[in-house]
C-alpha cells in the first residue's frame, strides 16, 4: 500500500486496509494469516510444510503435514496451536500482536 501511495485506505495505520468495509471475520482471517505466517517463519521445525488452510466465518485453521501433527487455529479471536494431537491455548490475536510483534503486526 505504501509503495503504491494508497495509505489512505488504512486510516488507523494497522496494515489492514478498508476495515470499515470488511467484516470482522474477514479482518480476523487477515490477522490470523499474519500470525500464522510469523509462526511458520519463527518455528518452522513445527509449522512446516502446511498442507491446507480452512476458513469459515468464525475459524481460521492451518494444518501441517509433518511428524508433529501440527496445526494452528483461530476461533473467535482465540489462537490455539496443536502438536501431537494436543491443543494448547496461546491467547487472543491481540495478545499475539503484542507478544510476538511488539504491537507491530497490525
């Protein structure tokens, strides 16, 4: 957006354009995608390679085809990660933005 000088579409400067037109589930999907991409880069030993991504109105899920049977899911802004068939709660999307990105993911 900055490259094309289209920053006016991101009025609150959180890197998510047109929030006033997008639905909340779509925004949560965008935020989930950002956090999941970060998890893949930071913890590639667990979150690589991803086999598929499933999206619906309240859930955003990535499943990884590896020995850890890993998965990441956001449901109603709550992030969970799965390893070896056990699910663990990480926090909210906003917690992830604060803890993993120092409030700079969006």
